[in-house]
């Protein structure tokens, strides 16, 4: 399969499939939408005497956007971290397509198909937007170190393909025009989009977004919702931690609610909005963003 970017100069309309083939040629499009992709069973994480996650079980289904919500300190980030190899659970399992993710190193989890963004943006500030994405793509390269040093034809070809795919990813998240700008000079919103592009570069089966709308104005939040839906519609499965309830309710297919490390509810957004345990958990939360309504 050729990975050259289709040339719109020939007067032809570039199809979405052609772009998708360039962005993620090796990706297995979710064929069995709705089947469990990741299963957390009795997941428990303790820090000294504190149980941050207490026997939490839920599944993430192929092709869905699953929201993970809860008041501050409920255990959302701990859950992400236990799934992505940052913390080792003291009890319970996390499996992806039946294989355990527990105890795997971070890069092995990436290879297994889990990618994430962080609450605090973590980009290489001096590198351009394109270079930041190409770093993610490089994780998939097959050439050896000597291949890179001696610039073998295979290495040169992979490098060219990385640039083409990196550009296609920047296009997908809407910041292709800023490809050659150092990432630290990008607006906050563009940096968040760049983080998503970099995570997508690893062709994940599951994309975990940790508060992607933090610091966004309402218009930027709307645009982000559109992007997250596009990502789902493109065949990815998305796990979303987000405080902004309007965004969560508007974009997710299902929601899991944590409070004090325990799962207190799970269901469709409408069900969650009306759930007495969820309403009680959020009562007295001052921050507007944390209101359930
Ligand atoms: N590395 C750590 N060491 C000790 N305690 C921790 C650590 N990480 C989290 N905790 C504690 O675990 C609990 C859950 O925290 P966590 O960050 O997972 O919650 P959260 O739901 O993501 O909160 P927030 O919405 O504020 O980000 C909190 O009491 C927190 O203080």
C-alpha cells in the first residue's frame, strides 16, 4: 500500500478513507463495536494507608467514549495511572483483549495499544509540532540503530512516511498550519490538540484523555467535543476524564462515576444525571464545573 499523501492538485477529491489509511495504516478498525476492549476487575490501589481505588470494576467497550467522573480526589487519575503502568495495583486485574496490562512497562502498554494525554501538557517545547508527533510515530519504527546512522533506504522511507503521517495527524486535529512552529509557541488549545495527535500517532486501540478541556473557553470546549467525536467515529475507543459536566454529558456514550475510590454508578449520561448517589456525591461541590446538572 502506498502511503504517499493523495495529491489534491490532480483535481480529485481526497477521500476520508485515503486520509485514514495514511494516518493509521496498521490500525485495526474496531470491527466488533460494543464488545469489551478493556476490563478492570476489582482494581485496587493503595498509597500507604490510603485506598485511592477500592475494588473498582468496569469495562471499556470497543468504539465507545466512556467518561470517568467523580469529585476531586475520587480516584480517576489513579485509575488511569494503574491502567497505563504508572502505578502497580495492590489487587485486581486490568486486561485488554484478554491479556493483562498489570505489571507491564509503560512502553509495553503503549505497544499493546493504550495511549494517553496528561492533565499537565507534556510536550517537547523546543521541537516543532510536527516533530512532537513524529516522536510518537518513531515508537513504531522497525529499522535498527545502524539503519538510522547509515540512513539505509528503509530508514529514509520510514522517515518520509512518518512526516507524511505526522502531517495527516496534525490535519486531523486541526493544527496542520502550525506544523513548523515550536510547540511552546502554540496556543494552549493547539498544544492540547497536539498532545492528542501525538497520542494517536501510536495507533492506539484505546485513547485515554485526562482532562483535555482544562483551561478551555466555551468555544474551545465545543470544538474539542467535535474532535473527540471524530476520533470515536474514526474507530478509536476513548476513555475520558473530565470535570466539565456539560462536555462529559454531551460527548460520552457511557459514564462511570467514582467517589472516594469506589464506583458508585455506571450508565448512560441521562441515567447518571438522575442518579441519586451521583447527585449526593456532587452536592456541596462549589466549583461550577463540578455540578452534575
Ligand atoms: N502518588 C500518590 N501518593 C499518595 N496519594 C496519592 C497519590 N496519587 C493520588 N493520591 C491520593 O489518592 C486519592 C485519589 O487521587 P486521584 O488523583 O486519583 O483523584 P482524582 O479523582 O483524579 O482527583 P482530581 O479530580 O482532583 O484530579 C487522593 O486522595 C489523592 O490524594
